[in-house]
C-alpha cells in the first residue's frame, strides 16, 4: 500500500512540475560518447571490434590533430583516441573523456555555462571527412575547465547534422542487438565511474552542471538514455572505469574464462581482465529485468533506485497516446518524440520537467 501511495504521489508531482518547471532546461541530454586515449588506440579499437564483436560507428582514421575510431555499446559510443607524440614519453592508456550531447547548440550551451558560472573554453568547430564515405562530419565542442576531475576531459559535442548522426548511432545499436550483444551479451553501458579527491566539491560542481537532471543518490546522475555518471572518492582522480550491462553474467563469465580474459574485483564481481585491455577497468553486471506492475491501471515499468527504494520512473498505459502527447506538449512547452518502447508506442517526459521522475506514457 505504501508503494502504491508513493507511486500516485510521484505521478501527481510530475504533472504539477510540468507547469512549474517548463522554463528550466538541462544542459546535457545524455552522454553522447566517452573515450579512451592510448598509444595503442588503433590496436584496442580493432581488438574490441573483433573480440567482442562491437559494431563500428566510424572507422579508425586521422582527424588532423588526433586519430580515432568509434564502436557502439548499444546506448553510447566508445571512442578510442590517439594523439601525435610531442616527445618520447608514452601516453598512458586510460578512460580520459566524457562528451555530452547538449540540449541546445554549442553557442547557447556556452552562454548557459557562463550564466551558471561554470568555467569553459570557447566554442571550437571541426570538420572531418570519414574515409570511404560521402560524409563530412562537422561538430562544435565546448570544454569545461577547472572541473573535477581536472585530469579528465569533460565537454559538450554539438554535431551539425544531429539527425544523420543519430541515424548512424541507431544503425550500429541495432546491429549490436542483432548480434545479441556479441559474445559478452552487451545490452548497454550502465555507468561511467568518475573518481575525485574532494567529493563534496565535485558534488557541488557536477550538480551545478547537470541540474535539473535527476540524481538517484548523492553521487549518481542519470539521463533519459545512456550511462549514468557516478562520483566516487579516489586517491588518483580520473575516470576509474565503466560498468556494462549484459544479458547474463554467467554466460559472459564463461566466454571470458574460455578466452583467459576473466577477472574479478574484491567483491567477486566479474570484469574483463585489465591485463588484456591495457589496464582499463570494465566491470559487467546483469541487465535489470522489468518488474511486474504495481497496479494494472498504471501498467508495467515501475523503476526504483536500488540504493534507497525511491521511485525514479513510472510507465503509464493510456488509451490515446496522441491526446496525451498534445496535453503534455501544451502544458510543458516541450516537443515530445514518439518512439517504439518496450511496451509499445511511447512518449517520455524527461526528469528535468518532473522533479526527477521519468514519466513514460505508452499505448500497446
């Protein structure tokens, strides 16, 4: 009974919030891609593509000031980057950067960062011809400065033709699904773990950056799609590693063991052996299965934060999806895109409009 009451309260707050927070907007919609830097970037790109059967989003090639290739993890792109050597010092292999998809364009993003008093670079624009394709990639970036952890690159990446980029990302994601996630059964990236020395300072700065996006705990920030960002205290700051959701950790462990790639952390959780991937930390967890409905009227898909049991997502079945969409758009001032969801045709109201609760309407 308490859970049902909380659920109805959450839904009520969502509708109230639509009117109160329409004027607020989130800087970042999701993590568009994140990247590894390494002298062995091309070899790592090839290894991940072949060994784990990750679909290629773009080939490994020179962009001018750097070289990179991108692979799909289903809900985000993993990029492998190398830079020209300025000296003979080897480049440490590590997760180095996080690139957010901005809600607005690069110029508006920079202006909003300035309004929030978040130090940042000027807008920088790039062009790159993808080899073997009649595609000219054009994008602008805005980087954050004096932002924890300062050894990592946190930036916004604004592609000029977002629809074409999204179509290519979706094609690669669909291919990963056709491959059943490859031998590891990858469903998507669950988390990027970011290590900082001063956790209180980092919480304040990351909250200022990502508000009004929801926080499922003091140190974890979630988006409408893609991996969450989790802050942890670390003696050596930087991106500590990532967590991938897989169809079955048992099957993934069997594959890894057969290929002498299995490792376990101190808690016994399985990971890809860091020795095989230049010291990177990639942990695997079982994909969370959908729960039974709390109430038949509200349908399936109630989401909870497993840390404290609080409701973070609600899915509601409606008789007329178009009418629900028109009502929400009229009251929020935000355009909603219809998509094919797990339960049928759906629309999603983002948490920045609902005080941190994901609200989905669907029609079977």
